C-alpha cells in the first residue's frame, strides 16, 4: 500500500470517527476540508484526539490539534505517528 493509499484509508476512518462520535455528517467531507471549515471547536478537537488515541494508539500534542489541518493532513500525521510506534 502506498503512502497516499494509506492516508486515504486513514482519512476514511477519521471521517467515520467524526460522523459516529461527533455527529459531523460524512456527506460534508472531502479530503481537503479543514476542521475549521467543519466548524469543529477546540473542545471537540481534544475529544477527537482522545478518539484517535483509542482508534490508532497515538497521541496528538496541542500543536497537532490544529483546526486548520485538513482531513488528509490529519490522516498523514496519524499515519506518521502510527509508523513511529512500529
């Protein structure tokens, strides 16, 4: 699986998490949409980071919970952090 394919798969998992846990409708998602555009507030980003920890086993620091990140940028970050764990 290429890095791009892995990021797309992770992006789909992130979209599912946002939909199921936080009620952000999947229909709104494109890989380039940012958390800011989805109107995800800072508290939701903290809760989202906890959901990512449970789903992927990774921890996001405060700077990585940036609302200007797009879904694909977050997916790339998650993949990089997951690779560090291996």
